[in-house]
């Protein structure tokens, strides 16, 4: 029997744009069971999940590839529901979120990988004498991300570029960071290995990619 892991996205499934690359980095013969916080919702129901004034902005993708902005607090119950479904599946060995945002603790009896904590741990283990560059899906997310990650004790330079838009946007922000930072973190699961290559080539600096860091962590957990 193949080992099964559960994935929870804040958008809709399937997320082949993310999982095909992640599976290529995991050596185990695994089966992925996907759940999405917005699965089976109507257009009207989804519209009600858009951020309100005090809600944190999250960027995700619909099943047709459309980019969507949702409010973090609005989707927490939907995320918990998806986690609980996977938790009840006896064949699922562990569960991971496919969002790099910071969330409160979820109820789950199985091992639950929270990417924000993983990324914070990885970045905190690296001595950054200069500045950390951070690429986020939206400029509206930059301020809170910079304030959060400056808790690492380094200066953070944040820029916004949608992973679901034109490649020129990735090139633009990479050029913005060139010569200003010593390390780059691409803080969204929508960013691909090819996008990482482009940023690495332009900045000439090490680049951490959300999806590949999580994939390699899962690979270690599954061996």
C-alpha cells in the first residue's frame, strides 16, 4: 500500500501547479490526498470570504487558475474542516498545509506540518549579516511580512509579485532586490522552481523556495 499524505490548500483543488513539482522532490512512492478550503463553494459563498478591513490578506488560486484574495480569519473554519476530514482518513499518515501564512493552532491528531513554523525555523538557523529579501504574492502583504520576519533580528526587504501573473513580474522584483540583499525567501507556494532559478540568476544570491523546502522536509519525514 502506498503511503498517503494529506494536503490542505487555502484555495481550490487540484493544485497540480504545486504538487507535481513537490512530488518530483520526494523520493518516496506516495499518494497525495488533496483538500481545499474553497472546494464545493459557490461564487457567492467565496465572495463572502474576501478580506475585511482588519483581516490579513492571503493570495490563492482557484481550480481554473484564477488568482483570488481571501481573508485569513474568514477561511480558518474552512481550513479546520479540511484538516479534520484528512484526520479521519485512516490511510493518511500525515498532513501539511500548502500556505506559508501564519495561523493559530489547528486541531489534529495526526502530525500536521505548518509551513510558517518550518520557514521561520530554517531562516532563524541562518546567520544573515545584511538583509533578507522576501518575495510575496501581493504588495499589500509586504508590510506585515516585513514586521513579522524582522523578528529574526535582521533587516527585511519585501517586494510583491504574483506567482500567477506574468514572468516579467518575477524578473522585476528580482532586479529590485539585486545588490540590496544577501538571501532571498520566496514566500508563497505558487512560486515555482523555474521562478527560483530566475531570481537566483538575477540576484546572484542564495534563494529559499517555499515548495521545495517543504517537499524536502516531507521527504525526510516519509523515509
